[in-house]
């Protein structure tokens, strides 16, 4: 046996090179979760893939940045056990252990007005009995309200989220018709709905709300168990994602903004990059293009005939999320997270360890549906929220605040308003070889990391099928 290069090695190398020359090519525009997933799935399907992202990093709207010695997530992102696509993504980039799930759903709920702690948690009993004990002892609702919640949940279980009629209705009026008081909506339905839909019940499509509650709370006992990253999001969605892309042979161009895409005479696609990271422009040729960018950006890049009514993309509204970051000189809460009632504070997470803070405690306050405060000055937000945290957390009273800062995502998600389902396009367009991805496309899910990953796999599957390279399902569909 020789340690040198043999004639077989040469033939294998030549065969690999020939195969590379004949592989179909794809360009993915956008390096968020949808784009990363699409690029990985296309590469797994045997395509030669280039991923282009205008920012200097991957991760889209779920990323990290440095602030002094802290590594800060732009916002708190969680997922549920029923998020099978995002769980596949974590496994695909070798990050599952870095974003573990709860063993069982357990959400502490603090009532600031009544100074009472309640918990939403499940048992191992089958649906719907898995939440019966928690609901029966939930102190934030009266006995009559708890009974009515159970009846509304059973009615919700009978709805079909895909029914177009549900998309036209709002969730709040449906809840009122099914005996839900304003207190019950605030203490239970909006507690979950605002965090997942980024809208209060009255502003949410009944179809999307039904999908959230049926899948998360009424499908399997463990479906709503919560998972979140124990490390900065950038480690998952940028560092490890880039490593997975590199290992799959995907070429990644950062700081590379695409200005136009067009169909060539031979039926392929031309993707124009006027100025890449090396300062030189180029035109990339591809058999397939996936646009994994926000809906307004997609509208600007899509050829006019690619959709029946391209203007509808501009009718998909957006909704903001505000995050407040507070660094204390001491530990002020023992729980990893909690949510609040009777307070403007929504969800609070302990990000001390993940951020690299070595003393004190760093809390991230996540405020969804933040239209009224998204542009408020930092001083105004501090004046409002620091006393609220002290009201909720006695240990915070008298603690020194070393830092208070704000991150704002003005277009964090699409707005889940009634009628939005009819506006969301599928992965396929009217133009052969051109596909759409993004949490805002027709995944059936609200604008979550799960929706983004699902959209990426849908676009990749459509492209591969059109090229005669269909694949099996990557992940189990949620019940």
C-alpha cells in the first residue's frame, strides 16, 4: 500500500470535479434562519449553493452583539417542543445541547396587583387532562372563569386553523363569544398569545390563534414545553450555522447585498451583486433562486409577473418587539424566567450566564406588541420599567443598576391581523426556478423561528422537486 497519490485518487478527484460542474446551482438571498435552512437543505439535496447576506453576520432578526464585556441578544427568543422544524435546525448545526427544553412546561406567573404567584404547568396525563390540575389551582382566575376557559379550550380544539373563514375573524371576539372575561383573556389567553403572535387577541387572526393553541397546548402533553438558548443566539445562528454551511460546501457571502434578479435567455437566473466584500460587482448565474428576505424587500426584487398580485406583499403589515436590558449589582430573581400580570412588564429572562456577566444579574425584559413604546426614549422607558421590576421583585429594591439599555425591532414580525393568511404567498412563484422563504410566507405558523425554518425547507423542497431531486421529510410535523 502506498502513502502517495494513486491513479484511483486521481480518477476520483476528476469524477468529483466533473460532478461539481454538472450539479445544478442555487443562490439563496438572505442569511436569516429561512435562508440558512434553505441553503443547507439545497446543499443536502446535491446542489451547488451560494448564500448572500447584506449584513456582516448571519441570523437575521435573532442575533447577538457585544456591549462592553457583555454578549447581548437583540431579543429573547424561545421555542416549544412542538417546534419540530427548529429542533431539526438545532440538530443540523450541532446546537441541540445549547438550547435545551424544559422537562415539563412550567411558567411562573406573578400578579403585581395582588402579590400572588401562579404557575402554568403540565403533568404527564394525556391531553387535555395534562393542564387540568394547573388550571384548577390557577389563582389568577375565579372558579367560574377557570370552568369557562376549559369549555373554550374544547371549542378551540374543534376548529380547523386552515379554514379560510377563521382567517377573517379576530380571536378576541371569538373568546368573548365563548364566555371569556377580560381578566381571563389577560391572565391566560394573551399571556400565551401575545408572546407567540406578537399581538393581543383582538388584533389576531382566529386562524393563527387556533393554530398556536391547538398545536402548543391541545395536541400532545409535552408540546408546549419551552426551550431557549443558554448561549448567545449568535453562537447558534451565526457561528455554528456558518460552520454547518461550510461543511456542506455552501459558499457564504456576507456584506453582499443583491440589487436585482432577472431571468436569462436560456431560462436560468442572473443575480446581480453590484459590490461584494471585495469591492467588486458580479452577476451570479443559477438554476434556482430562493428569496429569503422580508416581504418588502422581496417585493422590490421580484419580477412583476412572479406573483399574481405582487402588491399584496406590501399589505402584510409588521409588528414591533421592544427589549429592555437591566444589569443589577446583585441577584434579584432566582427563576430563569417569569411572566407578569397587572404590570406593563410581560416576560423577564435571566441572561446572566449567557451574556458572560461574572457578577450581579442581567435581566432581559421582552415586550411584544410594543407599538405604543417602540420609539419611546430610553430615559422614559427606564422611568417606567425599573419601578415595575421593583414592584414585582422585592430583591431589586435598593439594588444598584449598572446598565440599562434598549434594543428595538420595529419590524420584528409580520402582523397577524385578520385576513393576513390570504396575503401570505407559498414558496413557489409563477416564475420557474424562483422561490420565496421567510416566516411571513404561507407556513401556517405565526412569525416565529419555527415558521422561518419551515419556510426554508419548503422553498428548498420545491426547488429540488422541480429539478427531479425530491427528498423525504426532514422533520416530523407537529400534531
